[in-house]
C-alpha cells in the first residue's frame, strides 16, 4: 500500500529541522566512506543516530546539579544519570527511558529532553541506560527498567529524591518500556509509580491504519526501520509469546494516571489511540494529546521546533498535577 505524502503538512520549523538532519547524515556518510545507509548495520545506524542527536542536544536548560552513577542491574552494571533542576531536596523524580527502537540511544542522545523536562516540571529526571539489542535481546531492557525503578524506590532518598513521588516516562521504545514497567509493578501490587509519561510509544500493534498510511522514508520512522528494530530485539525464530511486547492485550485497569502523546503522521499513532480508548473504558485517568505537523522523534528538535518545547511542557505540567 502506498504511503501518504506528508511534506506539505509539516510545520515550517520541522521541515527546516529535517533539512538539518539530512545535512548531518550526509556528513557522517561521507566520513564513513559510504554512499547509502545499510538498515541492518547496527554500528552504522548508531553512528548516524548519535551524530544527529549530538546536534539537537547542544544548548538547552542548565541544571543546578547532575549525578552520574552505576547500580547493580540484572545483567551487570546499569548506568543512571540524575538531573537536578533546583537545590532544594528531596525532589519528586521522573524515571526516564530513552527511545531508539530498543537498539539505539543512550543517556547523551536524550540529555536535552531530560533537562527540558526537569526545568519545566521542577522534578529530578533520572535517565536509565538500559541494555540494547541486538547484543542484549528481549526482555533485557524490560528487566533493567523494572530494576531501576525498584532500586530508586529503595535508595532514592539517599540521592535527594522523594521515593513517595516517583513517575516513569519515555519516548517511543522508552514509552513502551514505561508502560510495561507500570503493568509489572501493578501486577505485583506495588504502588511505586504515581504517573506515566508516554510519548508516541510502540505498545504492540503489528498492523494498523496508521502503519499503512505513514512510515515512508521521509516520515522519521519507516517500515524498514520498524522491521530492523524488531529483528534486532527478538532475533531469529518465532517471537516469544510475551505480553510485554503487546501491552494492548493486557488490562489497563488500576494503572496510575497516564499522559499519552500521539503524533498525527506517525505509523505508531494507532498504538496511542488504542491505549487511550482502553484507558477511557477502564476509567484510568489520562491526558491524550495529538501533535500535528510533526514527525516521530520530534521531541529531540526543541532547539529549532517550538512544538517540541510545547509538548515537553505539557508533559511536565501533567507530572506536577498528578505526582
């Protein structure tokens, strides 16, 4: 099925940001000595991703303090980064899980997003550098996310955090990990997390209207990207029958309040739309926001795109109201 053409529907700032990303990609490809990207080359994809995010992470809010530490995770050392926007302690905290298809990304690639959320909310933001596929396949990232929450609930007070006021959130794959972590703790009867901040997450749909209409090369998340991420995450053979790969098959009842940020022209839009309908049916408090004229991953573009700053401010406001 043909994809919709979206160029004329983008905000001018987003179109300019896309041109900047094309420039960065061309420079990286020239440095690598290749003319075309290889969607199955993990090293190349990470090199491109990191160079792109380095540009977007320049500048932004200055923090009062930052702490980098490592805890014992299920698979070995698990790095954390805490941004403190102000000096008073203890602070409520958002545990932030970065996007990147479970394959790309780290604490540096999402640093400005975390700092912006910290400034807008007044929360400490705790980034989690969970294990990535294909070196560490499913469910490694899920295990690391849950372990980080449990560790912070037990030890956060020693770091100037308020363990009674914790939330979790992320973008794309990070939003998926956040939702699965919320469900794991709910099923365990552990009332640790008071809210979830879910930006354009992949919650389990394999085919949908939005996946048919969007996901062209210019959309920021192509069909080839999605296939690459899934292959890297699961490896060869039959995918495991595990609800953490499809949270939409699981009841959302008794989850804490959720912020669900969806993008109009995103192949993952229907994941967010479906989640919001389930929340409505189960009487779970939620705030659904549809962002127009932007692309998947647009939160990174706050350096140039006002809509990204506005979206982060909306999520920060949700945190301050519910945590």
